[in-house]
């Protein structure tokens, strides 16, 4: 019974978190590609580019997690 | 007696060899390809030609990303203004082609431009397509792409080379793509370098492309590799040219950017190919910890030997060489024109 409860709770959380993520996945991907392309074409010194690329990756992760 | 004769003929051969070595020009280079590099390199100066001022706001470049020359017209892809700005070779502003949007004749972040058979082809990055314009600036078709195009080059036989930055979101991504004018894919190649660090990969996969004189193309990695790869217009790798060690890497270790310390062996910031020579601009080390655009352009021959260095009065982000003239984009995003005193 305890196992069943934990499993059903876990599946509920998974479904709830996955639903909006699936909807946003295309947007997240498109925005991530645009962000990277924008940064790569800034033609700024490479340290600044590295930091901004990291920013794109962080934003992508947050978008996928729906945060 | 027989031994003596043998020795005499041997010394004759050695003397003949030495004679050729000293007298025949080019022998020294044949034996020691970097011999030229050991000698002091000729240093060419670049004299600036004043760009005439224009009353039009359109003449101001927002974010110029690519240059193309067609006879007396210079085309500059301006990503910020979503247009291609047309200048004369004296730097006089002539017109602007395209405007922001997604429809025919509209552009979103144009990052590359080239001219082929009277048509201006634009890498319309954020619309994921190549747009064609006639010389008057009217839309003349184009084709969709499954990726965001980066640079575009005109090749032989009404073909275009389109480059892309890898996204790690599609399987089997390639960096180079050759299309015909109708958008039919002819060839794709050059696999991106991949690892677990997407930032490191972004730098390792930054490439520069130059059109050769015979419809072929050259690919140069901006960091980590000192070779110039030559591809035919059909996409076959013809040769890999090792660049003279006298053209040094610019090594920096950028501070922690969330992925540990990133070691970069900067090779080339911008490049062009003209009249049989490569023009490579090495990046400049800034404050000992970063790499930015440089103030010199190295002239490298087709064998990879460094022939001379052109000194510029300012750092240049992009440039195009046409004979003794260099069209360049400076730190402010302005067009600068230089005459080279060889």
C-alpha cells in the first residue's frame, strides 16, 4: 500500500511537471538556438562570449524545467 | 684505384649539389619550407582612405556581419537593421536592401551575403532561409533551411555554400551545406566536434569560410587547429594546408564561466582569400586573459608559408580583400577602407 502511494504520487508529479514542459519544448529549443546564434554573432571577445553562451544554456535549462 | 675513382665521383656529386643549393633560387625553400619565416617578414602598411559621410541614417551600420564585393559594389549584411547595405568601393552609401520581417524581401538577422550570377543571396538567419534579391533590391525567391544559416558563399555552377553553427538538437548535424539555386541539397559535410561542454564546443566549431579562385572553398577553424582545409565545389576535401608555425596560436585561459577553465588556442579572428593568398587576422590577447579582434592581417601563401604582415591602425572584426584594398569593419561597427603599401 505504501509503495503504491509513493508510486502514484511520483507519477502524478511527473505527469504534472511533464505536461507544460512538453508544450514548451519547441519554444525552449527555438529560443535556445536563437540565443546562441545571437551570442555567436556578437563578435565580442571570447570570455564575454563564453559567459553569454553559459547564460543561454542556463536559460534553456530553466525553460525546460518550467521555472 | 677503383676506390679512388668512386670517391672522386662522389665528391663531384656533392659539389654539384652544393652548387645548385647555392645558385638555384627556391632550393633552400624546398629543403627548408620555413626558411622564409626565419627571415624578417616584410611588413606592409595600410593607409586609410576616408569614407565619404552620408546624410542618410541608413548608411549607419548596426551590426555588420558579412561583406561581399561584386564589381564596384560592396554589400554588407547588417543583422541589427535587418538589411543589406550597398556601398560603392569608395565607401559611398548607395541603398539598403530588405527590411525586418518574415515575408518575401524581408529579413531577420541577416548574417551572410554573397553575389552570384547577378543575384544577391542573403543568409536570413532567424527566418531559417536563404533569400535572393536582384541588383535593384527586389525579392527574387529563395529557399527554406532546416537550420539557422550563418555564412553564405557563391560557388561554381550556381551553387551556394551555407554554413551553420551546431545546436546539438538534431542528429547528424553538419557544418557545411551546398545547395543549388532552387534549394536542392547537393552535399553536406564537416561534422561538428562534440563533448559534454557545450560552451567549449561552440568555440571549437567556430569556422570561417572563404571562396577560392576556382569555385572551391577554404575552411578555417577559429581556434585549436592551424590548418586551412580546401574543399572542391562538390564538397570533396582536396587538401589540408598546414599554416607556418611563424603564425602563432594566441593561447588564453578564460576565467571560470561555469564550465571550469576554458583553454583557447586562438588561431584566426577573420579571414579572406584573394589572388592566391590567404589573409588571416590573428586574434589579439586583451589584458592577458581574453582574445579579441586583432590589428594585423597575415598574408599566407597557398603552401601555408607566412609571407608578410599588414599592420592596421585599428582592430578589425571582419574584412574583405580586393587587390591592394581592404574593406574592414572596426570596433564601432563602421566601414573602414585601407590601401595596402606593399
